C-alpha cells in the first residue's frame, strides 16, 4: 500500500506451455483414477481441434476423454458411486465434464477458474489457424477479427500462413488475387489485380514474417522494386511483421513505381476493415431473393439439400440447404422436417425435408450456420462441429424418439 491506495497486481497470462502442463496433469489424474478402478481400457485423450475440428464455443474444451468400455458405463452410473467420485475428482482439480455421446466426454474449466479465458483464447487461436487457407471466401469473420484485436499473434503464424492471410485479406477487399507457390516464386508472394475501366492495376506483394528485431534492409526493398519494374506492375507492397531500416524507407520513397511499406499495424487495420465487412449474422450474407431463387430451383435429389443423423440415445434428423460454398467452407440454412409416417404417437416414423416458401422464414441468425467443407471418397461433406452433413438421398429418413 502506498499513499493510502491499494496496489492491484494482475496475474500474468499463462503461456501455451504452462497450459499444456495443466492439461497433462489433469489427464494424468484421470488416468490414474481410472486405472485404480480397473477402468482404463481402450481410453485416451484428444484435443477439441483434433477430434471435433469445429468452431469452438464457450466454455472452452480443455481436453476430450474418449472411451469404449467400462469407463463409459461408470460415468453412466452403472457402478455405484464411481460417477460421483469422478465428478468430485474433476471438481477438486477445478474442472467439470459433460457427456457428448456414447464414447466421449468434454472436460471444461470451472466458470470461476482463472484459466477459463486463457483456455478460451488458445482454443480460438487453434480455430483461427485452421481458417488460414487459400479459399474460405466470406464465410469466416474470425479470421480477420482475431488479428484486428491481436496483431502480435501474426508472429505465431508460419511464413506460409502469413502469406496466405495476406492473400485472403486482399481477396476480402474485392481484388482478384493469385497466391504464389511459396517457393521459387521470384520474390513475389501475392499478385493483386484491380479491375479498372481505364486499365487494370497490378500490385505485387512481398511478405516477410520476421521477429521485431529483424528489420528489413534496403536490398530486400530494392529487389521487390526490381521485380515490379520487370513485370510492369503499377504498384508494390512490402509487408513485414517487423519494421524497416531508415535506408529501406528512404529507397522506397524514391522509387519510380509507387511502393508501400507495411507493418503489423497495417495488417491489423486491414483485418479490421475486412472484419467489419463480414458480419456475424451470417443470414445477412445472402438475400431473400437469392434464397427464393435457390428454393425454386431445387430438385427432389438436389445435392444442395443435405442431411445429418443426430442423437445420442435417440435417432433424429437434421436437414439443411447449402446457401453458398467454397472449396473449404460453406454456409448452410437449417430447414424443418415433415413427418410422412409415424406410429400414431409421433415417437417413431419417417420424415423428409419440408422445402417450400416457409423456408424463407428460416433465414435468421439462429438457423444460418457455417460448416467446413471437404470431399471424402468422392462425396462432398459438411462438418459444423457437431453434425456431419452429406447430400440427402431423396428417401424418407427414419426417426426414433424412444430413449
């Protein structure tokens, strides 16, 4: 205490390595407990990113416990007292768990845990890294908002991820872009073409993900200018996560072809602009007119109608329409199901997607969602973190709500 005032001290944010130690200790305690009760068979741990590969939520998943045998039965209460003993074990360590399906449980930090936000930040970071790909279009806003808030994280990207991020930023600004191969690219990482009635404008971009102390010298800047001159480009941009020596800035100011020297601060501003243009309410990314046109053009077995089977102890169906997609991402809209047969109680039967004008009422923030798109065995699939969607086969889907 000084001058009658209480001095507050904020605990430093734990590093990823320190969080890894916490997770390892948690996993070790769980395994020792399960081994002591002869339950540790066909069990293990996975990260949320590895097992789910979906958009993270809150609270953050510290680790996923997966099992195939007696451990799952113990958590279900089949062995008297062991489920509560496991609950107490996690509680004493500052965690709690939730059964997700028959073979896994998600483990979270307690709501008042000082590790809650650090784990959430790390989970979001892993998610953002997964979005740094050449083609995710305007589906993902977090890719930009993360670096708009935390430009220092640019240093955590690999050099190739940094190049790809810049490529995505320029694409989000409406330019036609070409990402270089990553090696033997002639010193140019991204080519940006701005269509103009008076003549297209070509901008060459060179990216260097350097540590702050490793500043760009004049020779690197001069090399970019030389390539711009040979390719008859109208502009060039040098982008680095560090800074520039005075000689480099002086040279850039005297080039015949206009050259911009950008740093992490500029990338932060570009990300902020891109983030502002990609709002979280994904239903705003498509117009009602476009949805009406899509609905009118759907055929009974249209691949844009997708289906997922869900449920842990029951069988349920989820139907959706693919509103837009790119190579790696998609925007889907959930649509209702229409029962065509049941057992008289509505507990068992079959249903089909209810495609019609009423679907337009589903164009809301709650029903339009994002999914990762991938191709497996020649079939297109969509994964939203919980459900795996694939093209509906046109046949009634069975449901069973009896637990």
